[in-house]
C-alpha cells in the first residue's frame, strides 16, 4: 500500500513484457506499484519478437529442458487467458537427409562422440525423438500433437521445392506481442498501478529503507518518487541502469543479441507456419502474417550498444532470403521485402561462444547490499513472461513478508474473457450488432480487442458514427480508445505497436493520423499527461 509520504512498494523501470508482467502480478497482490517507460510500451524488444508462444524446439539441442517444459506448459495457460491475441498454429518441419546440427550444440557434440559417422547430420529419428519430447514435456490439453506429413500433392508441399517429400507437423501458438504488453499494463493499472509512458528515469538514489527515483516526462517536467524497492526490467538497457542509474557494483553482465525479420507478400495459401533448418545448423520460421503477408525470421547477431537502434542490415536480409530460398520454389529477392524490423534480446551473459547458443532462460538477481533492495531482470522469452513475473514476486516476497501468493494463472487479460474457440462467435455477434462491418474488419477488431471490441463500436449504426476514417478500417473511435485506454501518444504507437496497420497505410495517411492525435492532445492536455 502507498504510505502517507507517497512511498510505493515497487518502482518498475521498463515497459516491456517483463516490466508490465511484474507490475501486473504485484498490483494484483495488493502492492502499490509505479512503472516508468522512457518511450512507448513494448517499443524495443517486446514488439520485435517472432510473435510466437512456443516451447523452443531447438533449445532441446542445448538440453534446456527446464526452460522448454515451463514454456510448453505456459502455452496453454496463456491461450486461455488471451484467446483474442493468441491462437494455436501448426508448424511444418520439412526433412531432408542433408539436415545438419549447429556444431557447438551439446547434442551435436554428444553424437559426435557416440556416432562419429553422423558428422553433424540431423537424422529423422532424432527429429522425431525431439518432437516426442516436445509433445510430452508440457502435458498438452488443448493443442494437437505431432504427425508425419506427406508433402507430395499437399497444400503444405505446394510452395516447397520438389526435393522435400515429407515433413513433421507439430503445434505452437501465435501471439500479438506488443498488444500483450499493453494489456498487461492496462490490467496492472486496473488493479491500482500507476503506468507512466514517455517517462525516463534520470537517477535512483539508494537509502537504507527506500529509493528516491527522479524521472522526466515527455513535456520535460521532472518529478521524484519514493519506493521501498526497485525492479530493473529495462531490457537492453538493464546493464546501463545497473552501472549508470543505480551505480551498483554488480558483476552480472548482459549480452545483447539482435534478431531481425523480413516481411514479404503472402508466399502460400494455407495458414500453417514453416520451420526451416539451415545447413549452418540455425533455424528460421516462415509465418502467415496479417492475412496478406509472410513473416520470415530470425537472425542472431551480436549488438554492442543498446542506444543504437537495431535495424535489419542488408546482410541479415540477404541471409534470411537465401535461407528461405533453400526451401521455397519461388526464389525471393530484396524487391520482395515490403518491411523489416529488428529487436535486441537482452540475454544473461553465460559465456556462450555464439549468439545462437546464449541461454534464452531468465535470470533474476536480488541485490540487498547497501540499502533498499533492487531486483535486476535478465533475459527471458515472451512465452514465459508470466512465470518470470511469478518468480520475481517470489524473490521479492522476503522483503514483503505478508505478500499473497500467485494469482495470474487463471486470470484473463482485458478482452480475453471468452473461450479459446470463441473468436468466430464474437465476430458473428459484432457483425450482427453492426451490419456495416465486413467480416475482415470485424475479425481484426476481435483479434485486437476481444470482448472489448463492442465497447469501441458502441452505438455505431454506420461507419460515419465512428468519426474520421484514417484508412484500412482505422477510425476515430478506435484511435480515441487507444489514446485514452492504451497509452498511445503517437501515430507510430497506433500503426506499428497497437496494430500493424502501418503495412496498409501510406505515408500521407500516417501523417494525417499524427496531426489528428497531436491536435487532440493539444485540446485535451490532461489526457496526454495522464498517460
């Protein structure tokens, strides 16, 4: 609870999925929480993922069994909590005798000793063994298991080269990553947390039983906050916060690994994802994306400086194109790329030789030396964000002895209070209540807002009732919702993080949206300040 002098229990630095997940869990346990994000929610790593809730099939080659098992269990927990922004997807893994391991994986090294004649080959029996473990480690209840698939004459085989004759098909899940972050922030705020975007932490001064945190907002105003404990969930900036802002002598390091993705026009007609294995031992995905596109990624490259914006380099783009061209009949070129994006994964530095081998598991370090405590958060996968938050609260518990136990496992996120298979019914209901909606428009709204889509459209009988039309079915009513309920301040927040309508809007349309949002904030400055 907030004390009379304004002291809160927890001050969270960072508005990515880890920071917002921890803030939500803590607020739901009755803690007073303030979260500060220097830019927009999910502006860095958490909006630049491969958009998957998955166990991490390739991590089995690194013997990361605990991480994989936890992630596999979480897939179905999260599906039930957010069936609007996450849904099951089938993955097609083509097999060919030329498959190879990455040479420095523990599995490759072990096989090199036991079966030296394999020379890094990835035999079909080993893939099937890995998929058997993948099916059983997490105790599936919703998702179907693995099956063997003939590619000859099948929709799955149609876009692939003739040399691929069969494949394995297994289950994982899609997720709208940046919307996941926003919904966690909204739920945290609904449970009493204060969420501040566009607010940079300038300094944090440690005292015996509290921290004094100085922030500066987007308007340039500075403010001091008093907190009993800090959580450093700054993602790629976690190391800079430790050394510069908090001035700690911690020896723990962060390894920044850049992952880049490219987007092309739709490359095939079905709704399944491809899992491609390269001759260099790495893997990429080719995923149906935003109805009309295909998402291809990701790379693993060292990224030295978090202040340098990650971009998909021409070399990374060409690597992904060449990788995909080893599988698809249609040969892709740079002209086929309609968009690219890149994010930096802040991994715990475990001393791995390569970026691909660095652990994706999360590491939580509680520092209670020298005064009030701080929890530093390293690494993690978007799939395990909820478990990371629970583990963080477990670390925090000794500081707050009366803290209640976990609660998020059975709690839906805003808009997610409907069955996993209930999207079609929601779309039909929305169209029945608003006959002007096309099926595609209604589906987009349900996939973004779930049961809350009805609130955005409330009372509308014609498109004109929704106000200004910004293009691609984006209306004034929706933008107002995003500004007032979901912390959006700029056009890029709306078209690249709250949605991906930037793929469909042209530059003049986005500029018009920017002008409209700026004018509204000027008319109602209190709304901007509140966010």
